[in-house]
C-alpha cells in the first residue's frame, strides 16, 4: 500500500511523458507511510430485475455481520477453501442428528405421549430414530461406516437423544405442530427459503420456534438486540413465521444438542416454554417488551434485505475478531490490512 512492488525495482525505468517513472523512482527512496492513500467510495451493485437470488437465513445473517461476506458468497458465488476433516464431518453428524430428531418426534408429537411411554417403548423409538440417522451416514460416508463405526454412531446418537428426551419431559405441556417446515418469502429480488426445525404449540396457545444446534457454539439472545447482530437466524424465523399462519409466536429457542451441552437458550414471553428460558420482562439485559423486541427484529430483517438488494457490499465486519474467524475470504477482502491501517 505504501511502496512499489520490489519486482519493479529491478527494471531500468526510462522517463516517459506522464512522469510515471519519476514517481516510481521517488517511491524507491520514500519512507513507508509517506504516500497518501486514495479511498474510493463504492456504492454497490444493486440486484437487477433479471438477477434473482435464492438462499436461506445465512444471507440475512451475513449481510448483518459483514455486507461483503453476503455479496461474495451469494452474488459472486465464492467459497473459501474447505477445511480438511478426518473421519465423519461435523456437518454430516449434525444432519444425522436432525434426521434422528425428526423421526423421533414424528412418532411422539406431544409431551403427554412422551411422558406416557414406558422405558421399553421409548427405547424402541430412540433405536429406530438412531437407525435412520446411521443409514444416512452410511450413504454419505460409505468407506468410513464399517459395521463397528455404525454401532458406535448408533450409540452416540441414542445417548444424545436420551439426554434431549429428559429435557423435553421437564417442559410444560406442548404439541409439535410442524417439523422441517418450509417457508418461502420474497423481498424484492431476494427470495428466502427457510426450513424451521420445529414449531410447537404451548399451553397459552402461542407458538414456539425451535432451531436445533449440534455444534458447541450458539449465539446469545442478547446478540439479537444488537444494532447489527452476528446471527439473524431466529429473528428471521420469527419474521417469516409471523407473516404466515403462526400467530402469536411467544417463544424462539435454540435447542443445544451436543455431548457437552443439552439445553435450551432463547427468549419468550412467559415460562410456558421451558424453565431454562426466562420471560423477557424478567431479563436484566433489556428494557424492551416482547412486542418492541420482535418489532425491532422484523425491522432489521427488512433493512438487511434492502441492503442486499441494493448491493451494499462494504467490508465492515461487526467484530473482526469473531466475525472473520471462520469466514475464509480474508485474502479477497484484505480485512487484516484494513484493520492494520485503521490502527496506525
């Protein structure tokens, strides 16, 4: 950014009319930092009438956390170098757990049925669900899923399901209304296609949106109230479902399901969802009501969708230390250099 490439220093530069050679010669002897940087404002590249973009919650989350990331992934179709993983990938294991959960609660759709099952009956449900999951893994990892590995994965999934079932038994009465519910929503030239893992109806007749997370990290509900949240998935789910037949929505929750943590996190209007989630009015991190909070979520979804449609793609991560950790696009956006410059 401050000196000509060392590659150019070996050339025998001769004077030319526009004085470029003299400029380069001057730069050879100038000290780093003496060149004034020129900054160009990029107004973005709006979506055209013929350019239709289809995607999921990641589009809105990326636009919120870093507009350039949303542009690069969804408009330029760029992908970072894949992370080399040995054994069964985390993504495959997560998908297998989702399949097991869907099969399990397809056969036990209410809390009353869940609590009335005998240990033997419940184990048969768990066993069948884990079998479905292992069948999926066997198709995607044929070379790895030996009979012994299949048995290990089967036991691992049953163990996770057992823990989650105990958590579900502790909840107030609920009825599962939908699983893997598909929603399609258009905002100008952006089409959002979302599948919500689960929608429950609660004792107060309201609905709860549940997203299964099998990784160790899940966003804090506090982050959803930030000006630009790092993760907009649950607020977007609320916006989409609320604009369809699911009203009122009285809880949005993340079901953390991994060997180290089986629990719920999220926010709700009351304690009808689960004891682990406090009613919003009793939280100390916000003074907003449920109505004010959810209205703010909806407004943010509209703002970020409008930004994406208008082609806003500035390199502006909410927090470079966290937003950029797993992005993989640093060589293109040069965030490290931009950050260094701003700190000088």
